[in-house]
C-alpha cells in the first residue's frame, strides 16, 4: 500500500517512471539490519521524501533557483577564500564544526 502511494505521488511530481517493486515489509526488514544510531538519519530522509512528494512541484524555475544559489555561493567563495575550511579527515571536520559552535 505504501509503495503504491509513493509511486502515485512520484508520478504526480516527476511523471511516470519505473519504480522498483519493493514492499514496505522489505524496507522495515532492512531498517532492522541497520545500527540504531542510523535511525535518526533515516527518519530525516523519509521526512524529506514525504515533504518533497507532497509539498513541492518539479518545475524548471526551482532548478534555476537552486543553480543560482550554487553560483552565488561559488562567487562568495572566490571573493572570501579565508572563510572556506578544508578538511582532509573526518576528525578535522569534527574539530572545525566544534569550533563554530
């Protein structure tokens, strides 16, 4: 039932597309195989998909706005290279993020 509802929502937004035939039971079984610390990320992604399929439309103006944001951010980076943080390891990234708090 959930798979059918998702397929119908996706078709409204993205147009007809082949959806793999995956049952909700298969997804739930896969969730049980994941470590519990992954579950908040999974829930966040599910909520994103729910929002995406129920509250947004896929039109070219959205893509253009996103691309404009990317271009603006790239321009800012070029003008302010001192604001950019480059991390080679996950530990460096954690330290950089802790410093910003």
